[in-house]
C-alpha cells in the first residue's frame, strides 16, 4: 500500500523538521522527567499526575510518528513561473466574492501547512479544489457548508 504524499513548501518542511527535532530532543526529556516525579508520589492507581504525564507522553510520541511520516512522504511544491495566470498548488490567488464582496488572498498549500488564519489553505479544501486550474478573470462557483458562492479570480502569483 502506497503511503499518502504530503505536499509542502521547502519552508513548510523545514518547520516540521524543527518541530520534530524539538519533540525528540527536548519535549521527550521533559515528559520523562514528569513521569519520574509523578512516580515518586507513590500509588500509581490514584496518581493523576502520573496519568497526565503518561497521556502527554502518548501525545508526544504520536506527534513524532506523524511528523516522521509526513517528512518521509513530503513532496516539495516547486515554484512554477511558466504560467502565472492559472491557479495551482503553491500559488497565491486573489479573488472577490460576487457580486460585491471584499478581496481575499490565499496561498494554496498542502494540508500539512494549511493555516487559514495566515492565508494558507489546503489543496484539499473545497475553496482550493474549486479554484485549481482556473485563470485570472474566471468566475468560479464554490460549494461551502453555508451554500454556494461565486468568486472572481483577480490575480494569481
């Protein structure tokens, strides 16, 4: 079974690698220390500190596994300068909701880097799926949980 590919920019991969390094070198040690301290409190069957530390350890180890898999299966988004008018992965698109909405700007990235608050949307999102392959000047219908909306693509870079 082929593992899932994780699309990301070079910067996104570096960010994941830094988080992984932090979890392996610092966070793991902190959690192990918390477990040691909690064990010293005695009876583990009624020791909430111990239970909490073990839960945190499971979370940290799970996150390490997830990050390692994402980094191992990373596909770097190459900058495509050949066609600057068509929306694709890694590009920043400016659009406005019709008929009289404000302009919005989003960069389409892989799900590992998605952060709508920072203007980065996943290529798997309904918005990105609707915009991909479209060009400046196109009007696109986007299906959202709140209903369909029409947007016009203003700029792609």
